[in-house]
């Protein structure tokens, strides 16, 4: 489990009960890649930027501004989901690179899916 500040917590059940160490390695490399690529920071920055852009619409745009904010507010979460999918793909690829750099066979990673 990944927490703010880049802390990665692993449940002892995953380590003790894990029959396939490659899955544990893959999961940890994936989460470490999220931290290294600063995905949570980028996501928070996008949310703050969206708030900074949309709030003035409410105050200065009057009823039309409120309507625009409401309409744009529907599309913003969808665009954030796209960024989230891209972040997951990037974490997968970086995780594979990290494991390869650590000396693990990429074919074994693929077979343990």
C-alpha cells in the first residue's frame, strides 16, 4: 500500500503467505515506480490547478460562469482517469525495468501474471 510521502507498506500476509515471490516483487516494483515517477504529486497538482481555474468562473462569470464550471466539472474527472491509466501503464513498465536492473528475468515476470 502506498502512502503520501512515498512510504510503501507491505502487509505481512503478502510476504509470509506468498507462494509466488515474483508477484510480490512485481507489486512492490510497480508501487515504487509510482513514487519514483511522482504520480501522486502530478495528480494533486492537476486537481489544484483545476480548482484554481474553475473557482474564478463562479465569482466573475455570474450565472453563465457557474454553468460553464458545472459543464467543465463533468469532463474534468474523465480526463483525470486518462492520466491515471497512463500512470498505471508507466508504473508497470518502470517496474519491469527496475526488476530487470535488479537481476530478475523479464520472462519469469511475464509468466507469473
